[in-house]
């Protein structure tokens, strides 16, 4: 039997500050969505977030919606 305790779970929303971006990744490893902070321009996602999305998920979150899979 393992002595490891399951970490206390907090909600996704509670884990981010009002300036943070968040990636929502499905159980199969696919990018399902990008959480964008209130007041941020959803058409201008920061370069570091774009880099992660492009490199690991082959998605450019700043591209036009009709050019790639829909993210929520």
C-alpha cells in the first residue's frame, strides 16, 4: 500500500491570478481550450503561450478561427 496522499484539489479558476493564461488539456493529451484572463485581448495571446501551443499541439491560438480546430 502506498503512503502517498492525494494533493488537495483546487479549482482551475482558483489556481490562476487575474493575469494568468491557462491551458485546458484533455485526458488524451489534446489541447481543448485556452483560459484567457478578463480584460485581455483574446486576439493577442502572449508569445510564450503561442510557442507552447505551436510546439506541442501544432495550433496557433492567434490564427483565424476558420484556419484550425476550434478551442473553447
